[in-house]
């Protein structure tokens, strides 16, 4: 089976990173820095304003947590695509092309940074606490919405990682440019989209659709009115946004591979 080599590589990476348990535990704790700093930023903002973009502190923390979980899951599996520019410069990608396996799954399985699970666990804990305190009257549809939101949010960020990697076939040293969209999208997803000026809001809703990662589904979950011009069911459209973005990302990736002529090594 094709999945055999990938599962073997994944097991090897897991074993290599967990064999030294003390070191692995320290890395997990260190990965929580982004979570702590993000929470601190939210606390500072709400220490000065009673609401942000129509959301209370607890509602905004829910948006932050959902976005944080989605990004950490995508980063766990697809974050290694950031290394593609180095592969292109050194010719390492040629070795991937010689193997009888698709290149993208090979790159994804080339490294799994389990330390990022600390951020995932922290995001889940924050989301669980804040949802308990928001007094949500849970229904089966609400539970499905939360699960779909997290999975589709991770898929959106994974597609962004893939699209950013695809652009490197033309830019080579353009990682800083593409990272601004990936990590800028992550930052934007953790705040209400209504706080941004119209051009930025359009960018992070229809071009880089990170508004579907957490903000719009959170409005639906909390029974809050959607932004002007959006239907009440917009929070359920994350799968459509993820599918559209993945379509663009895969087209770009295939075009980039066809454009690549090798490093001459």
C-alpha cells in the first residue's frame, strides 16, 4: 500500500522525538509560548475596551482558541513545507522526485514536529473552559459545527502552507513574502474580522479565507448576527472555503512542479 512508507516515516519521527522524554517535555512546554503571549495580548486589549468587534472577552477568547487549535494542527503536519526553499537551493528536492511516490506527501512526512502538540492541547483546554463559561445551549448541530470548524480550519491553514510552498518554485527566496500570508492569516483568524479595514477584511475573507477558521463559525455557535451582507448560515461554509483554497493550492503545486527543472545536481 502507498500509505505504508508514509506511516513508517511517521513512526520513525515520533520515536526519534520521544526517545528523550525530558527533552521532549521541555520542547512541549516551550511551544506554549505563542499561546501564552496570545492570551496576554487579548487580556491587554480587553483591559481597555469592554468589547471588540461586537464580541465580549469570552467570545473573543473562543475565536482565539479555535484559530489556535486549527493552526497548530496544520503546522504539525504541513509546517515543514517552509523548508522547501532550502531544498530548491541545495537540490535536495531532486531526491524526492526520483522516488516512486508523490512529492507533496513525501515532503509532508519528511518531518513531524510533535512539540507543536503542546499548542494544540493548550488551545483545546482554553476552548473547553471558555465554552463552558459562555453558557451555550448545546445541540447536536453545535457539536458538529465545532468539530467541522476545527477540521476545516486546519485544512485552510494546510492549504495556505501548500500554496506558499508552491510559489517558491518561482521565487526561490520568497519565503518571507509567502509567510506573511500564512502567519498573517493565522493572526487575523484569532480576532473578529470586523475590527479590520474593508480591504483587509476582504483579503482575509475571500482571498485568504481565515475568517472561516474561527470568527464566522463562532458567531453561528453563539447565535450572534453575522456581519452585514452575510447570511445567518455563513458559519457553516468553512468546508466550502477549505475546498476552494485546496483547489487553488493543488493547481499551484502541480504547476510549480512542472516549472521546476532541477538543480543540476
